[in-house]
């Protein structure tokens, strides 16, 4: 599993979005028990915090200690630095295991073996992610050009899985279902720039070229947003849910 997000973990915590209630409402209808949940690749704990509203105990893991340091303490959540592919949990532990915007970084075969080991016989596994944001036409044009052309070659190869909505990621589960959601929030220019700066391709560009590529489009962004105090941003979310077949 790659660690692209230890650097700038404070910005990630501030500018990355949470997920809509509708997603969790759907997820909870699939779970028969709400005792133990695991959030793999938790980052700063955004999903773990939401799961803690419904489960007796939530465990949350990430390979980045810097990311976990950004998580808010919660007596119902136990954070630990662990890889997705090898954990210290007992067999058949969890009622629900989730991965949000992270599974594309994992080594799929050992990861699924590990999930099969630690998910209980009635447990559910869910993974989800979100693609390129949508705003309004003038701003979308700038963001798309930035995404595909200006920093396109700096995306890791794994990013293709986001672009194709996880359709080509192995998913060796039973009773698989696919869901789509839209997370709509109001942002201003500061939040848009902050969010763009969390992109891994931006970090790769900056490391290789010694300058921040977001700064090159700031004036364009300002002109497109003009006098708007805020504007609606839509995150298109895709989710797969299923049960691990037990051998």
C-alpha cells in the first residue's frame, strides 16, 4: 500500500469531505449486527467518526501515523498504524469492514485474504470512492484541464481505478450490490484551492518541479468564481457492498 498522504495530513483533514447520510443509511440496512466495525485506510478518521454513531466499537487503521494524528479522539474509536494487507485482529472479528477512497492503493490479493480472515460469517464489506468534482461549467472547464492536462501525467497509475468508478478493481464477494450517491456541499475559493492541494498528483508535481501547480491556475479560478461568496460542489460517490465467501 502506498502512502501518498502523510505529507500535508493537516490539509487533508481540513479540506477532504465527509460522506452523505444516505450512504450510511444504505450501508446499515445491509448489516445484521452493529457491534464491531473496521475502517481500513481511515486517514484522519472521518468515516470512523460517522460509524461510531452506530456501532458499539470502531477500529480504524492506516499506514500513516501522520494522518491518524489528525483524528479527533473518540472513546468509541481505537486507532492504530497498520497496513491494510496484514493486521493484528483476531479471526472472524468484524460485523462491518469499510474502505473509503483508499482501496485503489492496496495490494488486492493479500488484502482480500485478510478481509476474509477478520470479517465474521455474517459480516459485510463495503468500499467506496469519489471521482472528479462538479461545480458549474466555467469552473469545471478549468478543473478538468488542470486534472487531465496540466497534472495528468503526475497521477499514480492507481488513479485510473477512481476514473472508472472502481469497475475494474477485483471484488470477489457474494451478493454484490453497487450504489451511487451525490455529496453536495457549499464551498468558497479557499476550500477549493485547499482541496486541490490535497491531490496526490499536485504533491508529485511539486516534488519534481519545485513549485505548486495550483498556484498557476489561481487567477483563473478567481475569475470563474468572480463575486460568488459560495458555490455548490458535487462529489459523485460510487460504492460496492458484498459479503466475503467463507471457505
